[in-house]
């Protein structure tokens, strides 16, 4: 799905600017762009797996910020924010006791949900966050091993316990990934709720079915279009309409402080 989505978006962008190019030329350039993204993901995943200093953590965070530079408002891509996140990232890697607890992530998210007036369906529990993280890590590990290496399938961003399963807390970038998924990929939370209801842990289920992930030389892509039933989006739009963009920015800044408190 990820390969298909990237490919489709790149082709669309190229078609807008290069009407004279043949379809074959456009597709070749799209494949080249995807390969560029893949190599960047491999490099960043390697950085995530070798954080031995705060400078290493800053390089890792900066690489991510650069990839999303066009989507981030200027203040959120600043060196000050990067340093704040990098410091938390390094602490979490150096000492598991410094991981950002799933409880803190749940508290910050639930405060956001209540302040923007989202429905109760958006309220999340620690168990749901853990199951969602387990599912995301399991899929990332499998896809990465099969060659689907993108910024969204990097396995080294996850905090793992001695059993090599997701720990009870997150590294800094992983905590932001959880917030991102709760906000933009609400179906992941719904999937975690369904698994909890049925007593399923994704990592255990996958291991029982196919064993440990193995590298495969081929991959398949499928692009699906589904109706957006994310309950967060309408609440966010309504909040901005009623309170203004500045109030929304202040809300995000306040929640950022709670997620990454100053020492």
C-alpha cells in the first residue's frame, strides 16, 4: 500500500509539470523518486539504531524534520524544537527509565481530544496505545524485511524491551509517531480496539502464523481509497473556526510542553 501510494502521488506530481513526457518516462522518474525515498529511509533507520550521543539523536531528528519540512509550520522545524526532541530521544535510548510512558502519551492525547471537543470515541487507553504500537512495529518489521523500506516502516524508531517486543514507553520520535497515527490514521486505533476485544496481540499472531519475518526479493503494491471516518478532523476544523488559528497553535504548544517537559 505504501509503495502504491508513494508511486501514485509522485506520478501525479510529475504529470502536472511534464505533459510532454511519455507515460514510460514519467513512471521511470517516479520509480527513481521512490528509490531516493527508500535510500533516505534506510539511512535514517540506521541513524535511529545507532544513537550513542545527543549529537547522534539531533542528526536523526533533523533528518526526519527535513523530510517533513514542507508540511511543518516554521516554528516546529526550528533548531530549538529539534534540540528539545533530540534531548528526549537520547535520554530514552540511554536509559529505559527515561522512556516516555504510554500513560503520559494517553494523557496528552486525551487532553487534546477534550479541548477540541472531539467525540468520546477518540479517548484512548494505555492498553489501546500499547496494542496499536505492537501492531505498527510488527507490520514495520515485516515490511522492512520484505524490502518495503520507507519512512513509515522503519523498525529502529521503536523502543523495545529485553524480549524484543515494544516496551511500555516510547522514544521521543516514536511518541510523536503515536500522536500522528491517533490524529491522522484513526483506523489504526480502531484496529487495536478490535484486537483487544478479541484478545489478539499482533506480534504473537504473526509469529504463530509465519514465524520470524524473512527477507523476500519482491513486493506487491495495492492502493485503496476508503471513506474518511476520522472523528478528529471535524473537531479540529470546528475548533479553529471558533477559536482561530493562533489559539490552536497555542494549544499544540502547550501539549508539546507536557509531552516533552523542560528539566
